[in-house]
């Protein structure tokens, strides 16, 4: 019990240092001073933004104060239980510490995921890269991995588009994921993923390296990204299927091309052409928002060059099945020896490490 108290205290201290409570208090004082000046509300838009910032800052400060008070009360109760040997008080302290741990974890998530779209649902797109049939099989393995991860979180996950490979696996696939903080939690998965294994498609049983890219984009409101009908080209085609009597007879699949950027979205898993178009536009809107965010730092041409390299030297994570078993994230240095566990959806070690290692409101404790 004493060890748990010490652990929770250290975690709270690290989280408070990450948030910079003193800096937060200073910002609150500054905002309150600005709001008390005459003419503050003359620019209503700017005034409302600052009022909202002040409200959020006060709420965060109050949350940490409550956590600190709860921890101090638990510590006093624990000392009392030890002095008097009261098992009933010990049980109460255990309950309080459990509740405190859960509250601390919620606070940690909120600190780590404070970006403008981190709370949103998202789309996760997969594309096979270098490696031929092995890469397409790897893409299908990643689809299974992310589907299992989402199901473990209790999130809704739906396959909205897929393009099968010629021999096996998938050339591409897109998942729609609905759940609290889905985008914030998964955004660090964007990048190239590398697989090393004995190829099941090689008669000589040689070791092969294959690549697939993952792109995670937040779902955004329609008013957030305006798409003009003049800027898109919509094409209908017959959705792919197993053939025979199950072959789709109507042109329900939709391909939407955004002419100014060249972005292409295909959707064919909905029941009607209209529904496929709506879903494709939602995916396009999400990708355009992500593109707009990335263009703040790089030109469009540079961005496209980076995303098109789904091959050696660009991977964010390697999954090695042969000659040894290891998954390594090249950004954070996190390594996990249980490769099968990772492929079954155990991604939290990589996700936490990524979130904790990134700034601009994404750092954690």
C-alpha cells in the first residue's frame, strides 16, 4: 500500500510538471487581467476565445488541486490505519487509491491528447508498399492488428473500403473508427511499417522484407473543411466481389478525386452509390484537413514525396519474425519481444511512448 501511495505521488508530480501548474496560474492571472479591462468585448470573437481558454485553464488547475487533495487525504488515512491497525480503514484507503489511479489516468490522457481533433473519431488507411505479394499480405495483417486493438477499446470499427491483392492480402483498405479520443490515440501510428519474415509465398523459404503505410486522419465537421463541387470529380464503377452469382451488377462504388490536390478516395462497401459518395467525401474531408495541417510546415510537393516512399529507410516501426522475434519503434526506441501479442492488438507500449515523447500539447507523464 505504501509503495502504491509513493508511486501515485510520483506520477502526479510528473504530470503536474508536464502541465506546468505555475505557468498555468500565471496565464489565468493574465487572462483575468485582460478580461477586466474596458473594451475587452469589443472584438467579440477574440474575447470569446480568451474566455474559453480561461475556463479550460481554471478547470485543469482545479482538477490537479482535487487530485492533490485526494492523495493527501489517502495518505493521512493510511497513517491512521497503520497506527490503529484498523482493517476497515485500510480497505477504504485501497478503494480511494483505486479511484485516484483511475482519475490520474484520465487526467494523463487529457494532458497527452489536447490537440484540436484528438477527441474525434478517425479514418485509418492502409496501403501496401515495396514487397509485392508479401507487402499485400502484410497490409492484411495490419488491418487485423488495428481491428483487434479497436475492439479491445470497445470502439466501433468498420471497413469502408478494400482493394484485394492479385494473389493474397490487400493492396489497400480503410477503416472508420468511432470512439473517445480515437484520433488522438492512433495518430502516432501514421507512417511506414516494416515486416521481416520467412515468406510463405517463396518456395525457397527465404527471408523477405515488406512494407505497408498507415495513415490516420481525424473526422472533421463539414463546416471545418469546405469542398466545392467544382473541385471534385466523382466517378461510379462496379464494386469488386468474389464473382459468379455474388458479382455486383450495379455501379455502386464511387471514386472521388480532389482536383486541386490530386487526392483520390474510393469507397465501395456501402449499399448504395449515394452512401458511398457521402462516406468518400467524409474521408476526403479528413485527409484534406490533415494535409492542411501538414502544409503549415512543408510544401505540398515535399509532403507528397515523403508519403510516397513506402520502402526501406522510411519505416517508423519494424516487426521482425525471423531470425529473431522483436517489434521495435524507431522513433521512441521501445522494443517488445512478444510479436504475436502486438499483432493481436497490444499496441499500448508504442502509443504511450509516442504520446509522451511529443510536444505541443501532446506530452505526457
